[in-house]
C-alpha cells in the first residue's frame, strides 16, 4: 500500500505541493536568518513528496518554541490551512480517506515543524 499510495499521491498533486515547499525553502534561504526556516520547508517538501510509510515524532524545547512561533506567523498558518482543506476534500470519499489522513498529518507538521523529526 505504501508504494501505491505514494505513486497516487505524486500523480494527484503531491509533486505540485512539494515544489511549492521547495520554493518557500529557496525564498527563505535568500537571507542568512531565513536558513532555519528554509530547512523546515525542505523537510516538508520531502515529506510531501512521499508521505505514506513515514510518521512524525515531535520534540524540542524552548528554542524550537520560539522558532515555531516565528514560523506560524510567516509561513505555517497558510500552508497548514491548505493541507487541512485538502484533507477535508479527500475525506469526502472512502477512497480518499488515506490521503486525507496524510494531509492532516502534514497540516500539523506544516503548522509546527521545529523540533519534529520525520521517521520511516
């Protein structure tokens, strides 16, 4: 299921969202201060490309909290909203439920990425 799910995900829009994350990462990398934000965007691009078979473990401390607040204000809220809307649309049909679950997983990570690690 993992391979088939990832192939369908890429075909049905995952590649476009991964490219959007990569563009956000490149924009963040323009300044030295934006590099930590860009690293998180590239982390999201990788997860967005192949979400099935991976899960997210959350951790981190005070530095992660400060960076997450900055992330939410600049980037996170609108990307998380887009994933949540996609998740709701996917949940309409039974076939789309696994894709909706992946969208909600990524919405949470898109909203609060610092201190999170993607694990296979």
